[in-house]
């Protein structure tokens, strides 16, 4: 079995506990305009181009079968609509200006990379599947998770939650921790911000909350999107989930973390030839975020 | 830390923390003076305090790392040569000259400190030439030149004394010991050595005694009663220590400080060893008598550390494998934490070692961002040592006491960190030889066979050089300082370099592993497999240092193959293979005179210097650019720079005979801000050692800060980084050294 991966990050320390390897799978049903992994949104492989690294050697022009690369008055222009992401130009681009986001790898190949750091997982770390949305490749994700469990590796899945429940269900037996995004409670505003309504996400959150499985809900706090009353609404929802969990007698931890917005993804958008709409958003000082958090915690006893 | 105001200084009672703050400010002032008078200092800080401006004689010399530097001599002193060359050779002449320097060496007493003394001038800088021209070695020079060996001839110190000898005997007892054995060993070599040792001790006693007098004089003039009392105590302690052994914790520290400072003055010695064991009996005794609080002990230790950056081990096993971490281990860390200056303190990490000490060490790393402490894989170094045929009990006594190295205190001569084979220089020689032979089909595999042949020659030539050193060093520049506290030199009348001690295990390190591994991988992939370039064309491009029309593209082509350190790449396999080859060749046989050699992988910060000797290499490196650092991959070895990938490869290439191949790692402070950050790094450190690692040099550095400091060092006069085995003020480093640190941090 194979899947489409755009990155495997070792010493990953922000996606679950301990020292982990995070496998980033291609494709996401949402299109959050602030997404910091824009190369993970499309299910197809894509060509990345970093003009700062280009030395203008022209090797890509010669090898491209589709005429994607043009050199006009010392400017390297990409006709992306013609690109099939075959990767031939990348093979010739020694400066590293061209890259392919999205390699087809087998479960065994992913595991080979994952197992390189196995020794480091034993103190509370493990493997996280992220993306994109890993459950858009549910069978592949399941196979990786299953293999991890066979190697006694702790597993986490980072999901946006906008996938059919039956797909989530298939990975639960092999998952030790769910990391799930919650962005907005208002479905219309959710659709406006990320391109999809949120009913399925909230329903999946409720179903997950009823599983005997640690869950960490994560909310990227995005200025102008959800940096005010929206968080209070989400807090109400998380409280409801917690109560539901208590009633069901589930002991596993349920946490809610906030992630501060940053603008580090700008170069990636540039490499994809896409506009980075979030570049215009203001940054929220950490102190303000902490203050907000305190306020929400006071009101909801979180 | 705040600068004490005049008012504060004259208050009746200053707290220990205020006095530490004052020591810190004085240290910054001294450092500033050194920047102005000396310029760049690409080496250990050493706690040097320059002589007073009117006594300074600036000279141009070559630094320990081989770059031209300014050094400051004492105007009042000059050498009395015993040789037409102007040099000073042999124990008698060296001893009498060193005694004269000690008798002139200016005193140093800071009333805020509880201890007296400072290293102010280096005897070695007066010795020119350093090696006796009558003792030339033309028979060795062709091979040295051919392989650009760092052969260790004339290398000094880099082994470890047993301080317990001195703490028991005191200077009077040591002098008595010399007198006693002088009557037993009456041969010329012994008598000459005794003359040198005796002169050294007499000089030391004079110097210490003068501090006693100076402290008394200063006390008489001091208005602040607290500081006056302090000076009176310093006077009493030092008048006593001229002859007697120390009795209290403070006296013990003062004794060790004298010994260490003299080592720096004599030949830049910096081995200390297990300070938490050596001084523990003093600490316990004082505590039992209610003479000492922990706060006071921290203050004394801070007074010590501000003057001495020697290498020390905290915790670790005794000979039976029982961890020896004690309260003092934590207090030493605490003192260094409060000071936040360059310090070379290693925390032992092993199966039975203290989790609490390791955790505290990581917390301090996180809090201070000063590259302190470093972490020592004590199980692997002691167990590795047994592979030389020694019992594990002895391995456990072999302790951390230098930049990257261990030694058995007082019983072992090692030449640690002094003898190197530049793998990249040998590679260059092999490549040239290989391509000049038209009968051989060029391929990476065939080149490796040629490389093996040359590396074997280089190892053998180096072994001969070490034998030559051991034959002659005693009569050139004997170890008059370290001999005093070793088991054997006085008893046998033989310098440590000439049969004075029990064990001879000579360190032979490789440098430039990643440069060569990546070169082989690039040749294999681009030339052999993909056939993108002929070997002839590549050679031309290398000779042209990647210049010419296609030069840069070819360079990038060679550079862009999957690198050593990435994990699972052919370059990783080459690295493992080369490290194994080097290890096997060093262990193939002892030196011609029968001395055991122990392989390690460590370039020190000399990878910059060694790079100057090597032309362009097939890994895309330019001629004269630095070679790779220690066993580390080159910066940019992975896009994510994953520290786990780094830890894996460095663990795998360990030679495994008790000497180290240290992991140099730079972490972003982002790690620190995680709620479980300390636990995470504790786990990382433990895992590296479980995988086979031997030592970790860790920096937690903010990229933006280091970039800003590189641009304008004066803006960050207090920024400390672990350059390699040693730590230093970032601003004290030359632009080249700063660049090396910056590149590592940026991973580009």
C-alpha cells in the first residue's frame, strides 16, 4: 500500500508528547487561509519553486517535457498549469530551488524512516500523523498506525475532523492520542474562513469525546477570525464535551490547547505561487493571548 | 546582574549574591580589556587577567589554534636562555626560568572574592623556539607534510593530575617528597628533573606567600569591615598554604586554584577532574563543624570559577560503579549558574547516575543559554576503555578532565586532543595519487582502497611522531607542573612523558569525517552511478576550485547528494565505514615503541585551521574552507536539521575505545518554552548515550541574537557559547570562529 506524503519530520516536538516523528500526508478538505502547511492542502503532488535559490542555470528548461519553465529576461517563470509534477526538473535542480511536495511512499518506506528514531520514542514520544488531513488517506494512515503499534510505538493523529466518522473509527484501535482542530462554533463563519461548514466536525468531536482515548482539541487563534467571543463559544462546546465524557465515565484526558498565529508560512506560499492572505493579519502578543485564555478559563472553569 | 554602586560597596554587609554580582562585573571588565588589548581569542577563556597596563608587553605570536594573535607578556621578565637558539630546554633551565617568572608574576586579589590569585601571563609565550632545533626530525617531516599531520611533537599537558596528592601534602610536603626521592634516584635524568621540580615549587611558594603579604597590606587599608575581614582571612589562609596542606573547604578551593592557575601559567593546563569528590571531605567536615553554609560554599565556588575555567566532572561512578553525586555536585552547578560566565563543567550521565543532577543541568542550560553544563556518557567511556585490555574499575577512574577527553588522574599520560589526522587532507592525497594511476578504473570503491592505503601510512607516521615526542619531550619542556601531582614522576625521577607514570594511552583523533563521507557519496552517485561527469573533469573542476562556466553548477551537483547524517543515505554508510577504518587502523598495532593508541573523532575548533590545508573537495566544499566539525555532519545535512538524526549518526560512528567523538548540538530556545522541554532534552541526552554516544556539547541559542551578536559583538559582551569542548564569550571569537558557530546554529 502506498500513500502521498509531503514531509517526514524527525525530532518533532510540537505535535504530541515527547520526541516524535511527524508524518505529513497530502490532501485536506479544508482550505484555511492561514494554513501553515499550504503544500499539504491539495491531494496532488505540486512543484515548489524558491527563486532565492535559483542560480539561473536553465537545466530545468531543457529537461521539462511540458514547457513549464521559461526564462524571460533573467526571470524564471513557471507555467504551473502545464506542470504534472513529474519531478524531472527537480532531479536537475542542484541548487534546491525546485522541489516536489508529495512523494508516493509505501508503508514500509514510511516505517523505515519512522523507525530511525525509535530509540528516542521510549521516553513518552512516538509518531504523529498530520497533514493535510491524514484521514483523507485513511487506509494508508491506518496501516502506518498499525505498524507503529506492532513496534510498540505511541501514536497520535492530528485531524481537522472533517471526514466521515467511519474513517475515524478505522484508526481508533491503533491510536493513542487524538489531536483535533476546533476553529469556530458558528458554521457560516466556519465556512467563510476555511471553505466548509462545521457540523460534521462538531459531531465527530462529540463522538470522539465518548471514546476512552486522550484527546487534545487545538484551536489556532487567528486574529479577525476567532480571537474574541468566538473563543468563549468554543469554550462552551469543550465544556459540554467534558461533561459528556464525565457522564460516560471516561477517565482519559481531554485537553484544549490554543495555538498562537504566526506568519512563518509566507515562503511556502511564495514557492507554490499562491497568495498568502494571512500575511496581512496582525500578530497577537503572547501576553494578550494568555490574558484571553485566563478570561475564558475563569468563565468556564476549564 | 547589576553593577554595585559605590554606596553598596561600602555598606557594612554585602550578601553573597551581591559579591557574586561584583565578581561577574569584574569579569566582564577583564574581558573587555582583553578584547581591546589582544583582539580575538579563539580558545578557552582561561580566566586570564591581563597584567597592569604599565607592565604589558604586546607580542605577535601564534595562538593555540594556529592563528596569528597578540599576546601580552610581562615587561619585567625575560628568559635566560640555555641554548644558542634563544630557547630554554630541559628541566633545570625550564624550572629556574619558571621560578623567576613566578617570583615576578603580579599578584591579584579582589576584595570581593574569597580567594586570591589570577593567571596573568603565559610562560610558553616566552619560549621561542619551543622545540630544541638540535632535536630535529627530518626523517618524519616528509610524511607530516604529505598528510598534513598534527603529530603532537612538543605537545604539552593534556593529561590529568591527581589533586588529592597536593591536598594531602601541601607545598611543604611536596618539597619534602622531592628532597626524599632526590637521595634515592641519583642518575642524571632524575637529578635534573628534581632541580626543575624544586625550582617550580620554590617559585610557587614565593608567589603564594606574596599574596598573603599583599592581602595583609590591603586589609590594613580597607575601610569596609566586611572586606577587611575577608582580606585578613585571605592573608592568613595563604601564609599557611605556602607550606601546609589545606584544612577547610575554602582553603581546599584556594589550594586547587593555585595549582590550576600555575598550570595555565606554565603550559595552559586546564585539567581539573572530580572537584565534587576532591573537596567533599572538606565540605563535609566544615558543615559538620557548622563552619560553612551551602550559600557560603556556592560563593567560594563562584570565587573559584570566576578565575578558572578548568574542565571538571560532576557525579559519575566510583570504581565499583556506584554513582558519587553529592551535595557539592549541585553546589558547583549552582555557582556556575549564578555566574553565567564561560565554564567547562560536565555532568555525568549513565545507567546509575543521578537523574536529579542531569535534570538540574538541563534546567540551567535552559535558564542561562550559556552552553553549560556539558554532558558526559560515563558508561560508554569507561566500558570502551576496557577494550584496550584494562579492567572496568580502571575505566571508571578515567574521568572527564579536558576539552573532549578523559584520563586517569595522576597515573596516565595521554597526549589527549594534541594529535590529529585530518581525514580530508589524507583524502586529497589519496585522490591525487589515485587519479595519477592510469591502470586503475576510477570508481569510489577503488578510491576507497587507495584511501585505506594512505590512511594506514598516515596513522603509522603519526605513531612514529608520538614515539619521537615521548623520546625527547622530557629534555625539551618537561611537565614540571603536572609531574608534581602524579604518582610516579617524583618517586621514579622521570618526567610523566618519559616513564614517570603507570599508563601510556595515546590519543589519536580523526578530523573531517563528514567532509570525506560526503565526498565519497557524491563521487559514487554523480560519477559512478549517474555518470554525469568524468573523473578527469571533476579533478579539473576541483583544481580550479569550482570556478569557470559550469563550476558552480557542478559544485551544487556534488553538494546536493543526500548527506552524511541524514539517516539511511549512502553518505551515512561511507561515514560509518571511514570511522570504522580509522578505528581499525589505529588499533591495528601499537606505536613502534609499543605504546597503546586510542582512537577518537574530534577536530576541536581547529577544523577551520585544518581546512586551510585542503583544496576543494568533491562534497562541494571550496578550497581552504573549514572541514567538518568532529563527528558532526556539516550544517544543512537535513532540511529540518533533526537533532535525533544528528544524535543517531554520532552514536554510530563512535570508535568505542574509551575516547570520545562528541556530539555538538545547537537547540532553538523554542524547545525550552515547551512545558515538558526539560524532560524532553533529558530524554534526548540519555538516548544518545544509550545508543553509544560519549559526550554532548550543547548550546541553546536564539538565532536572532546570535546573528545580531555576530554583526556587532559589542552589543552582547556577556553572550557565552560552547564553541566546541570549550566555552567562550562569543564576542571574543574571531570572525571565522563566530561564523562557524553561526553556521551551525542556522544549519545552512
